[in-house]
C-alpha cells in the first residue's frame, strides 16, 4: 500500500459531467483538488465527433467490464470510462428540466416525486452551466421551455439541409419543433463540448491534479465513522491511499453506489451513508426508443442531434399525463439499430425486400422517443461476491408506448403530406428499444432528500451521515426528467462548488 504524501482540500472521484465540472470550478475558486479517474484520455477518433457510430457494437463498452442483469446473466454496459466520463460520447444536448419536473407530477402509473427545491433555485446555476458549456440554442420556440433570463449566448448550429423541409412538414402537422440546445466547442476536430474541455481543462492547472487510470475501490472512515479519512484506489497494479478534507463521489449512477456499498465497515455495515438502505435503490433509466423513417435522398450521416419536439411532454389530446420528449438522433443511423436491435432491422428488410439493409440504413432519419420512469426501491444496484448486479424493470411503460405510437402517427402524417419530398411513405417504421446495457442516462441510485430515513444525501448532495462526504453526479436525482440529465448534473455541481467555497 502506498500512502500519498499530499493532502488536498478536495478529492473528486470521477471526471464526468458532475466530477469534471465540480473539480474545474473548485480549482478556480482556489481549492487544491485531486481528481481520481479510472479511465484515461480518449483518442480523438473514438470521440463522438458527430454522434457517429455511437452504438456500434462494443465500441463504447469497456473491456473486461461485466455487470449482471435481473436474470443473473452478464452483460457489457455501454459506458465510457475516460477523462470526461460519458460526456466523451454523449449527444451533448443540454436541456433544463421544466419547472414542473421539480414538483410532484402524476404519471400514468404513479407519481414522479418532487425535488427538495424548486426550479428557481437552480436557475443561476443553469445559466452558469449553459455559459461554461457554450450551449447553442434559441429561446422562445419550445412551448414547454422553462422561464429564463434572455436567449442563449450562442445561436443554434445550422441543421442538415434535409432537416429544414422536415421541420416545416412537422409544423404543418401542428408540432412545434425547436433547435435542441447543444454544447459546442467550435473545435473542428472535436466539436461537441464535454467535461474534459469545459470541466477539467477550464480549471486552474496549478490547483487541479488529475490522476487517471486510478480506479477508486473504497472509502475509509475515522474511528467514530463520521468522516472519510482516506480514499483507496488502484493505480498501475498498486494500491494507494489519498487524503483530503472533503471527498466528493461523482463516479456516475452505477459506480457511486458501488463504491459506497463496497466501503462497508463496522460503523456502516450496509455500506457508507446507507443507514436508510437507499444506496443503490431507485435506479431510473430513461425509456429510450429509436424510430426509423425512410429518407428519399442519401444523407451525410455526419451530423449531431438537431430538432426537439415537446408537444407531448405533458400529455396529448385526451391524455392528461406526461408522455415525453422526441428528438432527432444523429447520423449514420444504422448503428443505432444494428447494434442494439438487429432483429428489428432484419424484420423490416424482409417486409421491404427491395430495400436492402444497407440502403435502408443510409437513407434514414432516426428519432429518439424518451419517457421518464419512476423511482422504485426494487430497481437496485447491489453487489454479490463483489460483482455488480442490477435488478431492473421499467415502469411507466404504457406512457412510453403511447409516445412512440403518437410519434409514428405524426411521421405518417408528414409522409402523406404532398409538399414533403424528403421522406418516403413507408409501410412500417422500424423501432428499437434501448436495452438495460444502455445505462448512460441512468440516475437516482443515491437520491437526495430532506429526510435521512429515505434518502442518501441532502439537497446539496452532502451525505446525511458523514461530515465531509458529498455526491455530485446523476445518482442524486430524486426523479428522472424526460429530457437528458446532463445540464442538471452540471448545474448541481456548480451549485455544490459554491457551497464548498
Ligand atoms: C451515448 C450517450 C449519449 C448521451 N447523450 C446525452 C445527451 O445528449 N444529453 C444529456 O443530457 N445526457 C446524455 N447522456 C447522459 C449523460 O452523459 C449523463 O447523464 C452524464 O454524463 C452523467 O454525469 P455523471 O457525472 O453522473 O457521470 P459520468 O459522466 O458517467 O461520469 C462518471 C465518471 O466516473 C468515473 N468512474 C467510475 N467509476 C470510477 C471509479 N471506481 N474510480 C474512479 N473513477 C470512476 C468514470 O470513468 C466517469 O469518468 C448520454 C449518455 C450516453 C452514454
């Protein structure tokens, strides 16, 4: 065992949306920060230059990482262990949660719980987050847009030419498509923003120390169990101990509870900060279905996510509960379906024999339908012989199915429209539901709340049980909005940085 000589103000575990942002912000405020990141620098060709081949088989499934699903079978999770975490492969769509998302909302199958604070509390940090991550967007078009002070600082990027007539066609169907807010760096080699660039590299290099390929195993506490005294990590085959006044876990919705559970000791027999037995529970994995539409012309296949539609976010005609969010996927669409649901695509190619799989894939427009799920204590991450197990059953499924069918109806309307020339009338719309291995949108597994009896951390992410332990990642979400969690994770990290200052 090697014990590091240095003592830091703060150790941050994980350098993704939460950890990378927090570490950069704390160092700018004058704190000495050590970031322990289990991955290394991701090669440029592996990054999501334009959301291209994001779902290509095994490309973003870390080697040798196997988790076990509800049936006990192993699976390879789609997750990025690298500087910047999942932001290295994300779509970079950075949306604010809606005001109502912070309140108790009745869903078709139950209740989406309230957060311990309201939207207004997060507004200043959403503003900072949008500036830091250079979010490009246009206010005032999305009907569900939450209140904001002024427009985005940067205008939306131009969409692919064929998407403009599609936007107009959707408007003729009564939809209100908007340019989805995207983090954009303007670096031609690596245009989409991420937490390496806008988090770590925006920090003060004299105060921020990054140790990558440092996999944190567990936390050690002082004799009365009230403080974290050391962080144990594996580095190049050696075991190290690192020390700081404050320790922040930001290893993501699966690995943060795993580290807490693995750190069990006599004061915390069920895992650190787990007196409530909520560590690892209430995992929420956004319901994601990709839907394929046929295009008349070949498209470039190298473009990012572009249009969003929230017309069904809170319901629909005769539907008084939320259905969710729709957005265009990026280019090279065959990978989305080839990798995750090849049987669906083969089925379509049988139904349309003249339209071979390759042509189908390169002449397509893919859409994502996204619907929230509710926290359920049975949906949990747990350890068995130190292996990661995930029990998970989606809930709120009917609302998601309604969204998918509603969207397919809208697409059919677009295809029937005689003015629309960019898409083909198709007998069927292939679709594929993201399986459990697509865990990148997961949240909620160490939820925040005011009551220590049923939450793990308070409204700032501070452990209810340890004086110097904080969580700063998607694990602390009490509910799971239908828009991506990224911007909210970043805003929460900036809010925590202010508290720790
Ligand atoms: C393909 C894909 C596309 C996505 N697109 C979007 C999008 O467009 N918009 C959006 O809002 N969200 C998107 N998301 C979700 C978004 O990326 C996550 O919500 C966000 O990154 C969560 O931030 P985090 O800090 O909780 O975790 P992460 O960003 O996952 O960071 C966790 C970090 O901890 C590190 N780590 C894990 N275990 C350890 C350990 N034991 N020791 C040390 N380090 C450790 C990891 O390597 C990683 O760097 C996408 C996700 C994926 C996978």
